[in-house]
C-alpha cells in the first residue's frame, strides 16, 4: 500500500465524476436530449462499480488511519484493540485494493462491439473440416446461452458435413470482449469417423475474432477496391445460382480478399463482403497496436498472432487445454457443447492482469 495516496486520489476523482454524472441525469437539459442522455447514462453506468468500491476503499483507509492514531495513544488497552483493528483492516484492504486497481483499468471500447468470427479448416483433410464445424456449433451454442444473435456472412461447405470456412457475426452485449481471445489455432486429437483402424489423428482449424467495424472506423477509398462478380456454387462445384451474384472484393493496398456468395442478391453479397473487409482492416490496426505493446507483456494472451496454437481438444482424455494460461479442463463434451464460461473468464482475467501491468508501469 505504498502508493495508497496516489490510488486514493485517482479513486476520489472517479467518485467526483460519477456524482457529477448522476446530477446530470436529473438535469432537464440532459433529459431533453436523448443522445446526450444515453451517453451520460452509459458513462454513469460504467463508473458506478468503481465509485462504489472506491468509497469502500476510502472509508477503509480512513478507518486505518484512525486505528493507527490510537496505537500511539499511550493507553495499553486502546492500543491493543487498535492493533487488532489495524491487522484486520490491512488484511481486508488487500482484496479491496486489488478490485479497485482492476476497475481503474480503462475498458476497451471495442469490447461491446459485435464480433466477426472466422473459422477455417486447417491441416487434417476431412477431419479438419468436421472439427471446424464442431467449433462453429460450439460458438453458436455459447452465443445462444448468452442470449446473443448470430448471422452467417459467408460459408463454404466441405465433405461429410464439415466446413471449409465459415464467417459469422455475433451480436450482443460484450460479444467481442468475451470472444476476442479465441483467435488462434485450435487443435483436435481424436479418432476420425473416416479412420477404420482406430488411430488417433491430430487436426486443426484456425479461428479469427474481429471487432465489427463501423464505417467511421475505417476510411476505404473506392479506388483501392477491385470488385469481381461470379456465379456462386455449392459443394463440389455444383451451380446453385444462374446469375453473377457472388462478389469478390480485393483491397489493393493490403492485398486482403473477401468473397461472399451466400445471398442470391449481388447487392447483399457486396454489403456482407464490405462488412468483413472493414472488420479485417480495423483488426489489422488493433493487432499492430497489441503486437507493439506485447513486447513487454508476460503472458501475451491478447496479441494478434493468429498462427499460434492456443488450445487442444483431446477426446481420448476428455480434456481441453488452453496453452496460453495453462488451463486444463476435463469436460470436453461440455466445452464443445457451448459451456465456455470458465475458459472465457480465465482468459479475460489473464488479459486484465496484463492491462493492469501496463497501466501501472506506464
């Protein structure tokens, strides 16, 4: 608690701001402006948990100061009681102070954005496609359990019910904040349905989670785009559309290519492709910023490295292991069934610890 005065000063400033926002919520001028009212209400809601914990922290500091004064009172009985209170307060303050430090870390403004999730089959042939489909169902069930909505932007089917690729958007409170650490290579170890000898195979699928970009986030010059249209096709190349409705957009400065053929309307396919392109361009900027900061990080949980193996799903041992935080759960069926809360909570805690470290070391 050596920097308690500095921490107390920051907490007091937040409490003052929160009280000012509460007063604004009763201001007729604010109440008459819906946009301003929403902004003030959101700020007040975001700061309230910190203000409440902060008040508790400041009261404990004040009680501790008073107890320490009694230690020097010269009265043996009072000093003994004060010593016990000091010990109790110091023990309790550790937890409160940790909560205050965590709440003081600025929330990432992207966390409440919808998440654009891209899953692609990797090494492993048909089995990789089946695993990609498993991951898609896992995230879909997780979203359903959270009351989030999902929308497929683009998909490409494989064989045996697998997926070569699927891109979908997840909309709901804190969607990107909860899913952002899923980016990376996911590996599965199991006996494939195509394997008659019972040998365990290792296959992989890659996952990329991007914050949905708004038009104001990314300035795209139409002259930087190469747009091609073609006929969409189904699995095996079988035509499913007799018009040139599928769209492929190439962003010439970066070489990013996005295709969409799920809709029968060329206009709708173009709109979906542009949504994915904007999100990929925003994600590129965010990943560069995180990679720069990650040079000083300890766990590297939140870096933009999409080629890193992050998690293994081992069927024979009913085990799921996240290699970044050394988390192992022996409940593979539940996790693939959408029960990701424990994994997500652990990853977010590790990410918060990194940001706290950055905040305190400057």
